[in-house]
C-alpha cells in the first residue's frame, strides 16, 4: 500500500524545483484537491497540514506545496510576486493532471485564497473552489508592509519582517498586486464556491468575504468560522473547515466521485459490499452493473456520501411497494398516475405497538417498527384506492420482512 503522505517535486513557473506533499487516502480517492497556503507561509503550516490530512481521511487526495522561494522549494522569494504564485498553482495542477488526476477542488488560505480565485480559470477540471480567510484583492497583502512601503517605492526594495522572519519585497511585487483585478475573475468563475471566514479575523476583515461572495455567481456558499483566528491555529477550527468542505464538495464532484469503479468483481447473483477505505464507514455496493455507496452521516463519524444501511432497507420496501402497485394498476387498467411511498424505521417498546403480537423470546421488550406512507394520485374511486392499498401489503419485500428470516453467514478466504 502506498504511503498516505508522499513527498513530491515539480518545476514551478520560474523554472525552480518546488517541494510538495501529497496526502493520499487508503482507498481510491473520491477527488484530488490542490491547496494554496497563506502569504510567506509554507505547506507545513498547521492549517494546511491539518486540513489536508483531514480531507485525506474523507477520501480526498490533497496536494500542498511551497511556492517559489518558500519552505523547501528552490528559488528566491524576492523574485516572486502574486502572478508567479498563480502560475505556480497552475503548474501544480498540471503536475497532478499528468501524474495522478487533475484537481477537481481548489482550496486557498488567506492570500492563497486570492491565488486560487485567480488560477481557477486555468484549471478547467476544477468543479469547486474554497477560500479560507481570503482577501478580496491581492493588494490587501500590502497592509503587512506598514511603513516600509515608502522605502520599497523609493529604493526599489526593502526588507520587511513578517511573522518574525525577514523577507525582501521589491517594487515589482507592489506593482503586480496593485494591477490584479479579482472581481472579474470571481464573476466569471463558473465553478461552485464556498467562502470560509471568521467575523473577527484581525488579519483579513470579514468585509473581504462579503466582496468575494457578492462578486460570485451561484452556486455559492458562506460558512462563518465564528471566533477562529486567521491562521486557524486551533485544531477544532481546521477540522471543522475540512469536514464542512468535504460534505459540501460532494454535491459538485459528479457521478465519478460518488460511484467510481468497482473495487472487487461483483457476484452475478448477489449484492456485494466492500469497504472503500475512505472514512470510517464508506462502502461500495455492487448490484449487477450498478455501483452505489453506503455510508453514515457526519454526526456519527461518516462522510455522508451515501444512504445508511437502514435507508437502503427502507428504499427496498418503498421501491418494491411502488412497483407492485404499478403492476397491479396496469393489469387492472386502474388510472393511477403516480404513487409516492415514504418509509421510515424505528425501534419502539413492545407495549407501544398495538398491532404487535407478544413474543416470549423478546427479552428486550422492543420491536422494529417500519412505517410506510403511501400517496396515490389519479382519478381513483374509493374502491380502487382501497384495493391498491391492499396490494401494497403483497409486495415481495414486505412479505419477506414479515416472515421469519434466517441469515446464514460463512467466512470466505484469508
């Protein structure tokens, strides 16, 4: 099995070697994502590391890398600007496309958020874009330079201290960020967008999130990070971003992400269920040529990428009921236009079930209750409606559930 975190290297926009880390889930990835870190940060900053590893647990492969001149990447940071960062992102997407699979999700933190908004148009496979504490324009980063801006303008460059480290900023950098117009790019995004921002972000004000959100066209979403700090230094905040992002992105990843390829050879006569390795519960359900997913909701540790086992059970009864009623209506020329069946499952105390016969073997005093609601439409008289409701109880799955069921289990292989 491949390592879950792989060190990779690719050539950046300025010809330098850029260092990255690719987080790979245990099973086939649901999707590939590209993560852009904050200004003068690195791929190993806590927010990038935690979000990437959490998304990996959700079955999403994530590439995070150091921009030119930062972290473990080659090159001189003084020679870079916002445009080169955007170009580095496009090169990273090229690397994924050529080596694994093009990214369908772009994620940017702080100035990295502005960078993914600018780069998104050059990554056609990207279906979803996420910004975290991002400025609405690249020029916002100049606020970090304080009084040194005049020196940069007059002398052509100056040393600026950022997060306790010295960086040489050149006038070309200022000229470049001032020339960037993000609003037209956001308006022309043509990709789903989710904006994460903390209302009390002291580094990038919440008004930036508003500008990004207003400029974007639907589908778009906003998620408040409450009292999180700009760098998402608390474990819970970074985890929250990853969990919400994973669930949100599922809607936009398409059928390939939800179904994929069969992980094992399906049985010709039986339903096959195999764990995918993505998340704690996700399983692939193979029924003939059909490939589905089963999962649990986020609230109990699942990925919420498919129905739960009991929802599949309810679906079996609901579908069988509708099919049985349809067959009867057509055979008897009953003008039933449509049938809608709603099914729910619960466990109740035996004493609360009037129609339940006492079972001396029921030591827990509880019974499984399946409630079925049937809605009929069409020009039906009362006799026809009554007969159709009677036929509903003759559905084969209904009969199976009411019969005594024996489950035989055998171990196969290893």
